[in-house]
C-alpha cells in the first residue's frame, strides 16, 4: 500500500491533515514537475520523484493492458 507519510513530509503538513484515501492506481506523468526530469532507463538513476522511493517501497509497474513489468525500480 502507498504510505502517506512521505507525501506529508514533502508538503510540510501533518499526516492527519492529509485528505488521504489509499489509492489503487497511482499515475505519475512525465510532464509533472514532481515526477519528471529523471531518465528511468539509465543505469544509476534512482531519483524518480521527491516521494516515490519512500512512498512506494514495494510497488510494481504494469502497462495499461495489464502486463506486469515487475519492481518499478528495475523498469
């Protein structure tokens, strides 16, 4: 599950102040300023967004057709 605390830390608010509902799908468009700017397919690039590594420690990547790609850090 996606943890709210990295998002609260990034936004500078208390976790209790977040309007939080555990999401089933998280989409980070490349043109979004918070998640863009890093090449995901280049060796040594680990910073994908300000909060993704801590917020989604065990996440997996899927294509829109349902194809499982595996651990998002290995995509």
